């Protein structure tokens, strides 16, 4: 079996890497310089306005990497304002019970850095925050945070180094908040179908996974 590029699956990345761009100079040959406002609006602290945005956000995507550079992005959700603004340079994201893999927490412990993307449902503006990070289990801190179900066992504390409000183009292009443009449910694989293919266990059925998912969602805060 070959791909449209004539390569064997699994080797396509190596084939494309052979002539890939390897320097910022090569990138700049393709792209013009950003305008001054695009540079200027990146600052190292939170304004009253960006603090308010974080207070409205019920979803944040957390980007991290382990000590070997393997990247990961995971969503964290909760009631609006569940990410606490401790001061204009410090945020805290309460832990919420999940799959217990601890991918993000382990990465933060190993490298001490995260990238955050705050999303507000129904709004097309997003806020990017990058900075240093630690995992804290200090009781007095955890007591100040909004629990996402159970009280948090720990929290990711972020020292803001870059705060950058994105323009709305990506969410507008993706029709993120327009249900009439969404792909119908029957035109895409279900969560259970995807999980079944990933697990690839003999005897396991879609129906069994669907029941497990329903049970998991009933106890999503536990």
C-alpha cells in the first residue's frame, strides 16, 4: 500500500522531513513580518480585561511537554471562573478527576512550563497564556479554588510570562458556535467507536463501551 505521495505508510513523515523548513529565516522568506500591534499586544501580565476573560472561561486547553520534548494538549473544563486569577501574574488551575494518567501534571513536574488557551463558549476571542508552572498541593491554596466536583487534590500554578489575546479568525473559520454548520453525528465515528478501535480487544463491543461511557458521565465529578 502506498499513499498519494508514493511513499509507504509510516515513512511519509520522513519523506516530507527531508526538505522541510529548518530555520526562522526560511519561514520569513514565505511570510511577511507581523504588524506592530500583533507584537505589542503580547505582554507579561494580565490586565483587568484579560482577568475578566479568564473569569468567563469555562474551558481551557493546557499544552505541556515532558523532559524529552514530547508534547501534549489536554482540555480542562469547569464552571466559568474555575481557573483562579491569584494576581496579575499568577493563575491556578484546580485538578479535576479524570483518567488518572497524570500526563499534564507529570509534564509540569518535569519541565515547569505550560501554555494555556482559554475559550469562552459562544465567543470567538480566545486568550493565550504561556509561562512557568508548578504543581501545588498546599491546603490554603486549594481551599481558595473553585472545585470541579470534588475538592482538588492539587493545582497547576502558572506564572504568566506571555498573555496574548487572539483575533477571532480561527473560530469564525471553523464555525465553532454555529450548529447549522456542524458535521452531523451520523457522519462521524462515535466516541465509543473510536475507543473500540483504539483498544482493539477481542470480544469488546461498542455497546459495552457506550454503557461504560454513560456510567462514567454519570459520575464525572468522582
